[in-house]
C-alpha cells in the first residue's frame, strides 16, 4: 500500500504491507504525493511538489524484504493541473497498466479574442418568422 503522510513535517510517499507483515518505507525524496502503482506492482509513480515533476521508483514487493531503487524524474508537469498540496487526496492523473502512458488534467489555457461580434436587438429579426 502506498500513501502520503506529513507526520514528520513534509509530505512524503510511504509504502507498507497492505495486510500482514510489518514495516514502513519512505520512497520519495524531498517531498511527494499522489502515489500510484503501475499494473505489475513493480513501479511506484508520484509527484514531486518541489520540482513539479512526475517521479518513478522501481520497487520489489515479491521478496521477503521490501526493496527500492532511487527515485527518477520522468517528466515535468508544467502543463498539468498545478499540484496544490502533495497531501491532497485529489489525484489529477492516471497511468496505463504497463506504466508507459499517462492521462492527466491540464490547465485551461486562456485564449485571446482577436475580435467579437455583438448582435443587438436580435429577437426583432426573428419575431415575424413564427
């Protein structure tokens, strides 16, 4: 089970056995949130709020002892919805089962209107057509 906690100060991503077993391991570095497993359970994705980046950590949950690699930056989230707080329960992305593609909410980019047409008294134009 992966979750986010700020009990030691900053929001970080932790892993612990879902049922049975003991132990707890911090997998994020310098903060993290919005954790999500890939379909095989051998990678854990999370958002690093300090760099607004998607991170991945290789993990080994099959052996008797939990093992993990170093977090690696996958890509920037500059175009994705801003992460308000790492501990927020609202996740703004999902990942395919193979962990190769992501879908996420993006910011609404403001558009600049170059022109606008205003029609006044438009009802009078259609009044006699009934």
